C-alpha cells in the first residue's frame, strides 16, 4: 500500500515539476521511509519509558 502511494505521489510530483519520474518516485519513497523510521524510534522510546515505570 505504501509503495503504491509513493508511486502515485511521485508520478504527480514529477508531472507537475517536469522531473524524471523514476528518480522522483525513489526520492518520495526515501522521504516516506525516513519519516516512518524516525517516528518509529520515538514511539518505541515512549513505549519503553511507559513500561519501565
């Protein structure tokens, strides 16, 4: 599901900004990965802090 969303967003961004589609999709997917990775680390730390008490 996330891959389809990244592909759709990447294609739209590449169309409107007149950029190559493949590299734009890869950049959008990388940005999504970083957001999920950073948010996951913060959520994990919060869960550990709650369970420690």
